[in-house]
C-alpha cells in the first residue's frame, strides 16, 4: 500500500469492496483475556489483534477503541472495569482557570498512551494490512473534562469556556495522533460522539472547526465517526477535511451517499448489536448483502460496522461479515 494514498484511492484500487469492520475487542476471546488486561498490556493487545486479523482476514485492523485514553493521560479520574471499556468518573473543569493545571501535563508520557503506541509498533511488524488507530475528538475530550451535559449547556450559557477547553484539547489530540502515526499507524479515526448532540450550526462552531484543525496537521488517511443518527450533520462533517465518514446503523446510507462528495468515503453501517452481537451468521450475511446491494452504485464506500463491536460479538459473525463483503459481486 502506498504511504500517501488517499482513502478514496485505496478504495478505487482494490478491485472489490474492502472489508473493514470496527473490530478489536472480539480478539480478546482468542487470547482468553480481559478488556482491562489488553488496555494495559501492549504485547497482549497486539496478540489479540493479530490473532483476530489472522482468523477473520479483514482489509484493515483497528486497535481497541477507548474513549478515555487522552482524558486519563491528562489526569482525569478514570475507572477501569475488568470486562468493559474504561470510563471517566467525574468532570472537574468548570471554568477557563480550571484548565491551567492540565497544561503542564505531558500526556504522551502516560502509561496507557504508551500501551497504544507500543501496540502499533508491535502490530506493524506482524501485519501488512493498514492499521487504524482511534483518537478522541476535541469536543468530546472537552466533554469528558466538563461533563457531556454541562458542555452542551455551556455552548449556550458560557461559550468562552467551551472554546478554551476545545482549543486545549485540540492540541492534545493532534500530538497524540502524530505519535500514533510515527509509531506506524496508517489511518487515524477521530471519535466525536458528544458532538452528536449539537445542531449543525453549533456542531461546526464548537466541534467541526476543531476537527478540521486536527486533520490539517495530519498527513494521513483520516476518518470521522459520530454515533447515532447524524444525517443532519453529514454536510458539516464532510467540510472537516476527513477522507472518510464512519456512520452509525441509524443512518440511511443510500440517501446520505447521494449528498456526499465522491472523494469522501462512506464507511459502515451494519448494526453492531442487533446484527453482529445478537444475530446469527445467516443474519449477518443477509443484512451485509442488503447493504452492499443498496450501495452498489456508489464507488466511495467501505462496508463496515456502524460502531465498534462489543467484546462478546461471536467471531463467527465477524468472519461471515468479512467473507460476505469479499465475495460479493456487483449485480
């Protein structure tokens, strides 16, 4: 794969649909390990991802999706359950002055940041397919520092606090993304779920511009993901400069694709829970095929899941998804 190839060029040169499920956590089934163990152990996470890739044969592999990494690196109080993703327990930033204590922290020295950087370095030696890594969106990171509901209210009542927090988080996210690229990542996926509660106008003012600023500093393929029904935000999301949009299963891909620029790749959106977690391989094959058929006229498309797959997702279902995508023939 050529290092500077854009995501759309990667899609066009493949000769078939690429299979890129947002899978990472199901790999812990193979190594018989826990979520927490993988979050703190680079060699174990590498093994879980490598063994998963070896079994399902995807066209891209993603590291574990963790929305608390950057927050924890800044000193936010984070809870680490054994079997679930880590979560930020409370949100101490209430004013611009509260941000000062975090400006002296070098988040790249954090232990869990190191785990993800080392995972990429180790995985790079084992796989030839593109490696995707996640970073949190600046607005969502600011939301973890302030509280999701509080930051939403603050966009109206105290926008200066939000702007200061987002600007600070923008620098944090950019430096972490650059470190992941230096470690060997091929794709940076920016996760901005808290931005999903904003109106299109507020989204661009408080979240979209900051994502655009992050992307401007990254010489790589970039993907933007926001959970939920983001149909109303797609136009603004396209304006961030992201080379791909990863959208949830609630979004009608056929309708959205008609309004998207042809050089931005639409990624998704098989239901990660109803279909992938709770469905059978037959259901996965049926719904994946239906998605492929509905998107047959659009070249700028990578079949994937609507969001990250839960750790308990049957690996047979992930295998079936990849197999269905790889063997699908244009009608």
